[in-house]
């Protein structure tokens, strides 16, 4: 009897220790190697939610001389502001935004060596005529070329195109391509919900971008016609402030914080399942807002999309570079685990408006807190963009 009890006891201990493989549990007598415990437990009070401190992105970063390259910053050159005002739709950004000497000094204080200049979310492409759009794109690109000429090691730029006019976009792209400092193309994810990127009429622009080896930076447009899910993210249940300032009313409720993340995620998904990435195998994209929702939902997309994509979803994710704007260190670590540290680049979303307060004042902080190796940290701060932009 005792030997029988010992046998039962030893079997129970073996099962609780996890030494039976999954097939063994189904009735086969095969044994597998012992299951090792994770190196670190994240249970309960060990979780990030239980241990985090407020606003980790504002924690002082390592002291440094200006070394990094910022892929996500906005400006509004004088000619751009003037052209919009003349059309009766002035931009809300302060002209101090294009004071390049001031901008350079603020960059120095943040440890940023070089900024990529791009127009912001209120680009006018959805409401301009082809002629108006061509003029605005031209004056913006010429101003960026001049900014680089004046400060060649401090400013580079994305080529601005009036994407509502594919013919005009192709003409402007050919005019500007090859100019010093113009290292990528700045395109919106959609135009008031219209997925222009996948329309056959826009294909020549993508073909030319691929031929030129110019990456495409994806950034959503702002304004009510572009709000993801429309008013659903701007209602009272979304935290909309009825007493918000004029600037605050431009980004009500969850339209920017959540809406832009969903917009970027949807754009990446459509580039995959539409076959666009397969048709342009050498075309590279830069996803702002760290790829939005996509890195987290990519597995679900692969599982539930009915094999729409030609290849597994994960095999497309390294066609993109992702800015570092996750705001939480473990989120950035997760992104690196999914796409690789060689696909993450510094982003700030800074506009360098009045005062000293900027969207991201400690741009290296989250990267520092994510505890990357020195090699990976340097890749994210500057190495990846040096390679991508050939600078």
C-alpha cells in the first residue's frame, strides 16, 4: 500500500512540476524537459502599472552634448503661413516656430543634433485646389532647402506634396528630389477618411519614391474631417473640455491621443493587406506615434484577417521604422522586441512654439529608462537614421 501511495505522490509531484509534455497529458507516457520559471515575475505589485511614477517621459535624461536625430518635429515656414493666411485659413502656429536660431538653441538644450523638418497635422491638402497646393508645397520645400543650406548639420527635411493632386505631387517630387537635405517624403495617412495611398492614380508617386530610394514618413492630418471614428472620440464621454483654449479645441477628447494611434495602426494594416508593400518591395515607411496600435495588435491581425496578406504579418513589420514616442519605457522595450532596435528612431513631436515648454523636453529619457545596451541606444538616438537617410 505504501509503495502505491508513493507512486501516486511522485506522479502528482511530477505533474505539478510540469514534467509531462502536452502529449503526455493527453495519455502518452512521454516526458519533456522541465519547464523553467521566468527570470522575472511581473505579478501584482511587480507590474509596471503598480510601480510606475507619473509622467516618466519628463524624467531628466542622461547629460549629453547634442548627438541625436529627431525624425518627428514640425515647423511652419514663413511662406507656408503666408500662403494659408491668404487663402483665408491661417495656421494656428506662431511664427516663432520658424526662428531657426532659437530652434537650434532649444535643440542643444535637449541633446538633439539634427531635426527633420516636416509640416504638421494641419496641412491643407484636403481643401486646396491643385494650383494652391502646388504653390504651398513649393514654398515649403524651398524654405526647407534653404534651412538645410543655412544649418547643414542641424536641419534636414521631408519633401511636402499635395497628395490630393497626384500629377502635381509627382511633378514636385521630381523637382525637389536630389536636393541637399531632402531625405524623405512627408505624407498624411489619409485625406478626411479617403485612403488615397492605395488608389491607382497615386501609384506613380509611390513608384517614383521607390526608384529614388526615399522613405515615406506617415503622419495623420488633424481637424474634424480627419478624426478617427469621427465624433465618437470627441464627445463628452471622451473627456472633451468645454472650457478648452483655442488650441485645445483643435484636439478635443481622445481625437489625438487615441485617434492618431488607431489611424497609424490602420494605415500600416492596409499597407500590408492591400498588397501595397508587396507591389513596392523596396519602399520603406516611417511610422509616427511608434506605429500606433499596430505593434500590439499585429498578432490578432495575422490570426483574424483570413490570410488576406501574402505572407505572415510579422514579416512586414520591419519594412517600417517607428519613432520612440511610446511615453512608457516598457512599451518601448516591447516595440524593440517585436521589430528590432534597428527599426526604432528618436521622435519628439516638438513644434518649438512660444515659451520653453515643448511636447517632449527630455527626448532621450524614455530611451534611457528602457535600459537598452549602449549599442542599441546609439542606434535609436542616431545610428538608424544615419543609415536610413544616408547622412
